[in-house]
C-alpha cells in the first residue's frame, strides 16, 4: 500500500494533534484531497484539509475542550477551521448531496467514506490518508495520479450537472497536473455543457480562470478549452483573437524568471481595449 507517514508535512505536530483529537472516542478523520494528491505527485503541499465522521458541532466541542481555536468558516456545509500552533486546518464532515442545481448543493452529513468520495469532482481529488499515513483510494485516483490523468468520478455529465464550475475546474487541473491529452469523456462532457457556464457568476468564473492562468504553462489547457468551445463561452473575444500569444509569453516568463501573472496572460488572449483592461 502507499503510505505518506514519512512526509514532513504529515509529521507536523499541529496536524498530528488535530488528527489525534478527531480520531479519539469513536471519531474518524483522514487527510483529504489536495495534500494527498500533491504529495503523491512530488508537488509541495500547501493547505491540508481533513474529512471526518464527526458532525461540525462535535468538532467544535472537541476543539474547545482541547484548547484549540475553532472558526465556523462554513459550518452550515460541514466545515470548521481548527487553528493550532498558528496553522489552520479545514475540517469537513462527510457529506452526501440531497439536491443540486448546477450552482450549489444541499447536503446531509454522514459517515460513509465511499459516498463522500463519490460526490467529489475528480478522481485525483478524492484520495484520503488515514492517521497512519495509508492512502485510501475508493474511486481509482491512484492510477490517475500516476498517469497524470484528470478524470471525473463516475459519469462526467452527472458530475458537471452538480456544479457547472467543474467544467473550468477540469481544465484548471489539466493545466496544473495533466499529461498528454485530456480525458476524452471529460472533454466531451465539458463541451456538451459549456452553455451552462452562463448560469454562473462572473466572480466564480474569474476565480477559477485566474487559478488556471496561474499554471506554469496553461497553453495546452487553453488550446483544449478553445477547441471544445468552452473558452469562447466565457471569453467570446478569443474566438477571433486567439491564444497564439501564450507560448511566447510563457517562454519569456521562464527565460526571465518571472512568476506567472494571470492578468498579463488574460490580456494576451483578448483584443486590446485600454478602457476595459
């Protein structure tokens, strides 16, 4: 089995304290999502998220008894941030979707890890590591991490219909972690649902696009977005203007040691408009 217990971030005393707290007295907690994915890919781990069978109020009460600060960052949706030794850990109760409308979900708390994994978006984002560091894969994420394949969990059309922002997340994760061509089923599903992006707020779209444009080289992702019609759905100007400036800009950034600048890259793929930019 794959084990992360030797990773420096996993041995952090603050994380160990939180995991020990949540795994005591019948509770169960695992590191979830990005930290596990990044560690397996050899990419630095920034944020550490934790999934637990405990309900939010139980998390708050345990934290208070242990002298750990609890911040109700998204308590209605099951998320509490625990702060210890100056480090924050988002702790989210296992969930299942009761209803979705493409923008938000109504959830119920649960204790089933399989159900929690299957409601997530991509296989590489649904990996867990238990308190001993053993990686738990319930949806085929390990193989996709190894192959750097960005793939929706289960039926791609269903995952996208739950939250249409997942269309952009598919390309964002491809920009950061993907290899070769995008997953065919995912790409086709994104193309079919692209008109639904109009139902999302500009703020949500820009937040996701900004992360995509922050990738070391977003060129391949932008190319597939254009070919699938997704890019022109959110940036109609690119239909005629194109993305040809991106390879040269990226090469210049890398040659000069510049950090990726999303706004500069955005300016490179839309027509020049001083007032708008």
